[in-house]
């Protein structure tokens, strides 16, 4: 265990957030900073942006030192936890620098541009004794956590099958320059890598990992128009995907994601059992990890589904967080879990080793789609 982790065990965790520009606010400003500022186990101690002007604006807005390069933030003595909340092509270099400095690291998903990068980071972190966290937070949705507990309690009997259908919001025929990179399969932020794997990770959290998968991923919109300037780009990242597989428990799992939004539910996840069913929905935004989910259920002699009220115990740890993205996106509950792990020496929050498993699953699904052959899912273990 690094010195910074030992210190964080006994005091508030000092957080440095990379990508916190108030002049071009993104996920760091919308979700991470409000969560850190509201939760009692943390204190925001530094922020970093890509240039001096925005760094100065961030320092003024958040009342902490603002740096225009991530190395200075990492070396700041009060930073215990480095949070990487910028585009994924920078994740590897920043995470590596943080690990080498002995700082805990929280990276947004995906961890790297490839499984090899994720594997390297996970192994280096283990060798250095550095705690890591990967931003796969769908599991922290109160609706998902309650559904998982209901299933464990036998609410729907033995689980038989599950069907998950969602929308990715983007990957439509028209986009803005900011999102253009997501249409490039080599840029790493594809529908499968982002919306798809976030949702599948939530599914696996509730029902267990895959034993095997078959898949079909297709580009259904071959060109995308950039609304900013009217130019067009060739699309190489699949914008529709269908995945069918068998979980290790024998449960049959089907996942379908598509571009854009729906005129009905943007997300509908049905879990079918021998004595009932549970249905999780989102009215808007099919990205399971950062939208408010509703839970319905029915069992036994019930003829229809009824809404299941989520008990307050599932939000007790984030009651200090105001309404907004930090709460609805489950980032706040992720931070609460992270703090508990650091404080108690547990390992419940997804880490870089978990990220490697999901990168491998991405590769396996892509292989299944490319070959048309069912693939066995490899469960990777960090080198000991």
C-alpha cells in the first residue's frame, strides 16, 4: 500500500481531477466535482485542464490550485486520488504517471485504447501496490442494486433469461464535431465500448458473467454529417449491435443497442424467472450508467407489473449529494463505495483488473461478430 493510500485511510481523501474546465464543461464539472464536494470522505484539492487560461478559470471557479498539465497535478502533495475524466486516448499515459507516483487512480471507462494497455496498467498497479478504480458505475444505480437483492431473495424464482434493449443517443446520421471521433472504430469510444459495455457490466453485476457469446455489429449509417460545418465522414464504428450469450449460470442473455433515441423507452431490461419478472426502464437516455432508472415487478398470480419503490437504504450513502448528474449518474455512489474500500481495506469497487475483464469481453464480442462464430469468454486474472 502506498503512503498516499495509508494517509487517506485516516483523513479525507484529497482528490485531483483532470479535465475540469469550467469554460468547456464536461463530465468532470457536471458529475465528479459536485460528488467530491458533497461527500464527507473527500476534499477537492486540485484541478487540471489543457491550457493556462482554462486552468486559471478552474482555479477561480473551484477554489483550488489549477494546473495546465496533468503531471503537476499528480505531483501535488495533497492529491491522494487522481481522477481521469478526459478523452480515452489520454487515459493510459495519465494513469501510468499516477501509478508511478504512488497515487490512487480513478479512470473513466474505457481504461485504455486496447486490452494490452489495460492489462499493462493493471499489472503495474498491482506491482506498485496502488489502488485503482474504473468508472463502470451502472451497478450503483439504486434500481439495479435493489433488483439484484430481490433476485437473491427469490422474488422471481430461478432466473431463466434476460433481454436488454437500449439506445446510445449518438451514432446518428448527423452529429457535432465534438462527437465525431466516436464514429471511428479505431478511436476506441464506440457504441459497444461505451454505452454497450456500461450496460453489459450492469447486467453481469446482477446476473453473473458470460460463458459464451455470439454477436452481430453493423454500420447502418455509413456516413455522418458534421452539423458544425456540413462536412461528412465515413462511419467505421458499428451503430447497431446484437449480442446473445449464455451466462455462467445458464441464463440466456440478449442485448440489443442502436443509435439515436427511442419514441418509447430508451432502455428496457427484462429479467425473467420461474415465478415472476423484473423490468428496469429509462424514459430518456439509454446509457444505463448515467440515467435514472425505474423498477417494476410482478410475481406469482400477478397479471401486470407494478412499480417497486426503491427503499431509502440504497440512497443513504449519497443523501448529501444534491439532485443533478452527480446523483442521477451514479458517480456519487461510486465515490461512496471507493471511500468505503479505502477506509476499510475492502475491494468492492471495480478496479483496473475488472477493467481488463471488460476489455477482453469487448475483444471477444468483436471477434464473434467478425467471424460469425460463437466465442468462449476468457476470464482474465492479473498476473501474481
